[in-house]
């Protein structure tokens, strides 16, 4: 019986999913409740783009490096 290691990339992916979901949620909240003093270029909604990108990248890492994956 061999040892089974969980790759560090799985945990990095999980953190990216968590942070991406938080940033995406914050960006979506900002759409419906805009700040009273918006920052420069707030019309680009960078929180939504950045959060979605992190979420997608994190999901790719989690799927690619998930434990108990059958290789070969």
C-alpha cells in the first residue's frame, strides 16, 4: 500500500476558489449597492472580473490536482 500525498496545488486552487468567490460576491454586491463616492474607473467592475478569473483558475486547479484522481 503506497502513500497518497495531496498536492500543494490542490490547496492553492481551493484558496483561489475561496478568494475568488469572496471578491466576486463583493463585486456583485457593488453593482446593486454602489458606493456614494465611486473610485476612478469603477464602471469597469474589476471586482467581478478579478473574482471570476480567480474562481475559474481555482476550479481548474482543484479539478486537475484533486485527491484520489485516477491517473493512467
